[in-house]
C-alpha cells in the first residue's frame, strides 16, 4: 500500500515557509504535541489549523482557525495548547481563534493526509474523487454526506465493500 | 455609540437569531429522523448553525464592549427580543416540511452569504466566508431530497405540496428590509435581501417545475420577525431552549 502523499498544496507551502521563517521554532515544535481530539495522531499543525505562534514579553500568543464553525473540538484544542505550553514552562499563554484566513483542507500537510489514510480515513481530494483507504479503488459511493464529525462523510468502496470515513474537501 | 454601531449590533443579533432558532428546530430531529444517517446529517447541520450563531453573537458582544455574553443573548431574551425572520421558527412538522424549508433557506443563504462576503466590515465578511461554504454543502443534500420526495409516492408528493403551501406565506419576509437594515446597506455593511428575490424565485420555481411541483406566488406576506413580532411558535420553542438557564441562572457545563 502506498502511504506516501507528496502533493504539496500552495496553501500548505506558504504555511510551511512562514513556520520556517519563525525566530522561535522551538515553540512551534512544542505545539507538534497537540492533536485533534477527534483524530488521534493528527497534530494541529498537520490539520492546518495552527496559523501562528509569537512571543511578546513573557507571553506566548497562539493563533488557530476553526475547521467548521460549530466544531466543538475547538475548546478542547485551546486547553490542550495551553497545557502543552505550561508543561514547557511557559506561564502566560493566550490562544486566539481567528476566522481569517478561513481554514480549508488545502492547508493540511502531506504528512497529515498520509496519517489520515493510515487510520483508514480517506484524505480530502479536490473534486471529491474519493479513493478507498484500504484497497485504493476509486470506485466508491457516498453512504451519507455527514459522518461522525462535521469534517467527515461516510463512504463505501464498491470493490472491497469496506465502509470508511472521508475527510471532506472544504 | 452612534446609530451605525447600534444598527450593526442589531443586525448581527438578527443574523445570530436566524441561525440559533433554525439550529434548535433542526436539533429537534435528533433521535427522531427517519433513519440513522439522516439523524446524523440533521444534527450536523444544526451544529453548523449553532457555530454560525455563535460567530455573530460573539462579534455583537465584542462591539457592545463585552457587557454581556453570547449565552446571555441566546438564553436570557424573550420572544419579543428575538429578531429572527419567521421562516426559521416554524415547527419542524414532518420530514417533508423540514426539508422544503431547508432547501428554501439553503438557496437563500448560498446567495446571501456570497454577497455578505463583500461586506465592508472585515469580521462580518470573514464569518460569511466561513458560513457560505457550509450552506453550499447543505444545499447539495436538501435539493436531492426535494426531488426524491416530490417524485416519490403520492403521499410524499402530497406532503411536499402541503409544505410548499404552508411556507409560501413566510417566503416574502426573507426579502423585506427594515429601515434600519437599509441604513447598513448604504454603508456597505449589510446586503439588501430585496435584490435576491428575483433570482431566488426563478431558481426555486425552475427546480420545482422539473418535478412538476408548483410554488404558488403568495400575495400574503407574514412579516415582523426583525422587529420582534413572531408567530406563536417561537415562545414555546424558547421556553424549552432556555429552560435550564431560566430555572438555574448562571449554570455552566
């Protein structure tokens, strides 16, 4: 099975360049320990919602964009960001939730997409050409446009008959 | 605070009310929908609308100078203080009615929010950008349902027609503007809903014609929502939605 997803979107490339230019890379690295609570193993960086990390005096300011407007995971993610930074001795942490730039699945990293596939969630595809995460077949059908969370819909493979979650392209 | 700021807050709360009221109605299907996937879908859409309401309320609260919270707005106002357009508050009725209303609103919001993305207010534009994508996705679901029901059994067809007959009286209000809303249109903050009416009508009419359904052009336009005048249904809905905050003030999860 080919788990390598190498397509780098322009949206991700610009996030990556921004992160690489940061003068405080260690803080970004700390946040690589914060995961989406509904998608175990997928970091907020790989999901694409971590937008900025900055430091002012002794306070850390973290900026995230929510995925779906009603996604209840945001509150948990804020707490997790704070907890992780506290662990590394940062006493003052502020998490800002901003709507602009609006999050899209194109902000997701190739690593994030590969991870989704490894836990049998089909990663988002432009044109919603959904590929079965088990047998790679493109011969799939929608079972339900909404799945277990706002960001997913339910599909089934017509070849291997596996039912699976698809992370909607958004 | 000047008139423009006051009207902007009123405008945001109106949009938030539209969303929170519809969200509550949709959530009434939770555990009652025809089958599991449909149940999950309606609850998910309800969640999108709750998120939308929160974004509008939070911004209103910020403009007010944080004198109250988003929860105060949702839970501690009575029906005369709610300013949603009436179509959102009508009871869910049967599944056909819920889907026809959803289809009507999805068509409406796809266009309305698209224009609101160009609002001169950056935060309103950001909210619209987020919400319009969700509405487009909702439309992909409500539209096929109308076809399926309208071209289904004689009973499903009849129920769709009953829903159309009931809803026609509430469609007019979607395109009527209050004077204070028009002031915001002049300053580029709001969108004139009146301008959407012709396109909405032709799109919906053409779509319904394909399934040989007709949407009668009603002369009756029940209005009042934006000024706090509601159908009898809203008060009953709020009494349920606000029950916990009213009986145990300040309770938090």
